[in-house]
């Protein structure tokens, strides 16, 4: 009996040693933002969560430097240049137009509440519309909202003052609103805002977050900030993985990755965005930059100038068989409920 037990144990051990260990899958993550940007930490925390959730089967590695311009993150993942990336949805509006909803002006201030509300709206209304046919979506999230910044001591706090300036604006809703007022802004990715500002090409900046002004080297030239109670726009982002790499993962590992992505990751990034925005405002105030609350009459005019954008979104939603006005109302209700928590 003892000999038989020994033989079975020996056979089991030999079989285990002979069986090939599950190969670890390595995924290359390209983050186009600089190493000092607040998004880097939530992304690395997520990578650690993936490692833990998959029992070490999936390892997320980060590119040593950015491998593609900001607008090329989705094509880079779809073509397999890198496996995972994040993109600002202003760059993929033609591919995922329904996501424009939560970027509309004067909707949000709290990036965490907006991120969670957007993810829930996506699952309920947009996922079935196949907004991401070329990649597997992992999460959606918002950065903090945008304000107005003056390169002179006089704040931009009236329509006349705004129209008197040569302005830089974030592409998308921010630039569109200025165009609705008859202003033709210079536009570009937020990461490039420091270039026209430092060269004195513009006299004001509109629509980017407080942390972007600091992170992308524009703050040394800013003299005054006009703060809005709700954002001029709040850029939302998509995070996705190459479809082939996703399909090659085991069903168990895919489920594990999803368990640490989606709403959980959306909330984490939104929270980090709020914190980065607050730090940046404090830093700029400490450096002598003056911050002003928006004049009510100016704010009212800006809100009216956004009506065209809301109408355009209603048309976009209608093409997908959705009620755009109802979508915005539902998003606002979800956002406000989350903001109060």
C-alpha cells in the first residue's frame, strides 16, 4: 500500500513537472502623455491590478517613449504597433461620435462623477452601436474641465474681451463655441499648447484644464484665469486593446482584466484628474496668477453660444436611432447624483 501511494505521488509530480507552464502574455501600453502627467500613475496602478487579477498571466509593459502622435493612438493599436493606448475622443469623433455627449459645454465640473456617468451611459446606450469595431474598449474617463486663461493682467471676462483676443482653443467643443461667437481660434492638441503661448502667437487660451496649462508649459505665460462653475468642455478619453491580442487571451484572463477596468478605472482616473486640477490651481495662484469667477452675464452668453452644439449632437444621435436630448438629460441626472456623493 505504501509503495502504491508512493508511485502515484511520484507519477503526479512527474506529470506536473512535464506539463508546460502557461506562457505569460506581455502587452505593450503606449501612453502619449509625458511621464510627469497625472494619468501615468492610474495607468501603472491598473497594470499592477491586471497582473494581480490574472495571477501573473498578463503583464502590461509601458513604452519607453511615445510611439505615435496623439491623434494616431487608435490606428496604432488597431494595426498592432502597440497593444494598448488611450486617446482623447476629440481625435476619433468621426468613429465614435456618440461620445461627444459628455464633452458638450457647461455640463460637468467633477471629473470622477463624469467618468462614471459616461461609462454607465456607454454600457446602456452606446455599446450596442459598435463605436469601436477595430479594437476592444477597456474604459472611458474624463479629465477635469476647461476654463479661460489670459496672457495679460486683464482677465477674459466678457464677450468683448474674448473677441478682442487672438485665442488658442482645444479642438472640438471649445473651438466650436468660439466659432459660434465669430472667433477663429488657433487649435491643437493640449500637449502642444505651450508652443503658441510661449511664442506670443496668442493672447488667450480657452477650454483646457488647469493641470494641462501647468503640465504643458503654458502656465509661466498666464497672468489671469477665468473660472467657470461648469466646464467649457471636459475632454473624455477611451482606453482600448488590440482585438487580436484580446482574442488570444483566455476567457478567464479577459474577465479578470475587465474586472479592474471599466467603471473602476474610470472612477480612479477621474479622481486623479480632480486632484491634479486642484493642485495646479493652487500652484498657479501661489505663483501670482490671479483667478476670477466668471461674470454671470458673460457666462450666460457663453451658454447660449453652446446651443448650436447641443442641436448638432441631437442630429448625431438621431442618425444612430437615439434621442440626443434625452441622452444629455439622462447623463446630467446621473452626473448630478454621483457628484453629490
